[in-house]
C-alpha cells in the first residue's frame, strides 16, 4: 500500500502531480494529508482550488472548513457560509465540525446566489504546484486536432466562424471516399525488448505498468485483451498531460505480420510490445470513439456522412479479402474513427478460411439502420461512389465536426 508520510518537502510537488489524476487517490487519507502539509507550507489558496478542481478530499470536512475561512478573510461572508453548506450537502465527514464552524458565522451574512458560488469556487487561471489550472486555454470537451485550418489548430468558435463564412459557394473541391485526406502515417516498427515492468502477471484496473520508461495507469479492462490506460505525468514534460488515453491490445503474434501487410491508413499508428510471452499493440485511443458512436451521432446529419464511412468500410473489407482474411465477428465497434474521420481497424480477430463477416451484408445492415438508401440493388458500391463524387465532402465533413462537438457539449 502506498503511503506519503515520508515524502520530504522538496519532493512534495512532484509526488502530488504524479498521482493527481488517479481516482484511487482522490480520497486516500495519506495522499490528502500530503496535500494538507503542502497547503500549510505554501499558504496558497490555489492549492484548495486545485483540490476541488481534481475532486480531491471531496468527502472530508477539512477542505470545506479551509475554504470557509479563506472566503471569510476575503470578505465573502455569504460564500464562507455556502462553502460549509456544500460540505454538508455532499455528506462530508465530520458533519459536526462543519456545523460548529457554521455557528461562528453571523446569521445576518447575505447568502450568495448559486451562480456566484459556482464562479467563486471554480476560478479560471489559478496557480498551484507551479502551473496554471482551469485556464481558458485548456482543451474542453473536444480535441483541438479536430479543428485545423491551414495547418493551424484553432478554437471551435473560430473554426465554425471561418468555415461558415469563407467556404466558397462554387468551385469547391470534390472528392470520393477513395482519395486520401491526409498523408499516410507509417506503422511503427516492431520492438523486441525486455518485458515492461508489471507485465508478467495478470493485468487489472488500478495497476501501474512501465512501458518505454513511461508509467501508465490502467483505467479499464475492456474485454480481457484490451487495456485502456493513461500516462502518469512525472513532471519532466509539459506535453505529457495532452497525450490522452492509450490502448494496450493483446493480439496473436502471427497477426502482427498480417497487420503490417495492410495499408497503414487502415490501422492505428502502433508499436508492437513483446511482453514476456505475450504480444501487444500499443496505440493512442481515438477520441471520436467507434464507428457505432459516430454513426449514432450522425443520425440527424443526412446520409452523406454515413455513405462516406460505408465507402471507407468497403475499401477496408476489400483490402483484407485481398490478403485472404475477414473479420471473424464484425461489429461497428471493430472500427474506430480518427480525428480526421478515417476508419481504423481495432479488431484483429480475423479468419482465413473464408468464413467470417460478409462485406455486402454488413453494408446493407448499416444502410438500412442509418439511412433511407436502398440497399437491394447489386451495384451498391458503385452507386455510393457516384454519390460521393457529386458531393462536396469538404463541406459535409466541416458540418459533421461542428455537429459532433455541439452534440457532445449540449449546445446549439
């Protein structure tokens, strides 16, 4: 069991940052005690705001008492009372201490509104542990890679404004699904080396493992073969926090050569990890989710985006069959969607005996479920290709990204 009683003062910031995003430690008494030590040492109220921002010590009275005293010194008597009320409302222990503290506040203190309380308890751009937190520059609700204009990452609002205002009405570039939108990325080289630390036994949630010198925390075991992980920052790199979730995906060793024979654009950019007797693909988790997620979101967007994905799906099936393989049991979760809306294979359970998923049946199921497009005719692929060639796909993709963001955020 990890304890923090022996952490010296010079190491406190690094240790606090190392475990700050791991849910297990949010209400760990030893970890909370380290936060208390650091707060009393620095006297920086930003420490309290950071603890609240990261949901640390949410069910312990201490943080609410300190918030109350801070706001009282700042002249916000109403907020001082509200902070204690928040602690009691969430059932923080020890309630009696909160009630005793509340008795010391004048009953005549004017209570603040819910909007005022939320603004005061969640300030923007506060400083703690040598960093700026909850800044307007942070990525909120969407991945900035979704919104790129002229090779420059821009905010969602700027992206929506510029694309809606400046898209040419005539002469827009048109292209079919078979054209590449971005340059192909090469699949990572196979890496054979010493097993990663912590990989010899059974992998499970809340376990830490070390891969290529970086420590990862297993957030979720998806199906016994896939492990969703997040990198634990060690404070040495400013970019570590932006890496997002990663996936460690166990595959048969024989599957690696088959995967490498496919078009690199059909699979995530990965590296191969030989960990003991097990073979894994290690790649970044796409934030748009699976093909099913994206088709569900696209239900109110018209059929063009569905046909766009179906066109890509046809290309993937054809490429696999050319190598003599099919998905053993295909589902819409077998493919993920990258930030540039390209389909990537994430299901490597393939059959080579002619059995497995049939491309025509899969396409007919998708079209019948997500469009009113007739799938009974024999020339489905050609008809889809003709429609996409007549469609301004650049404009469709722009609207889709905006629609996706608005659905996620609940805005309009």
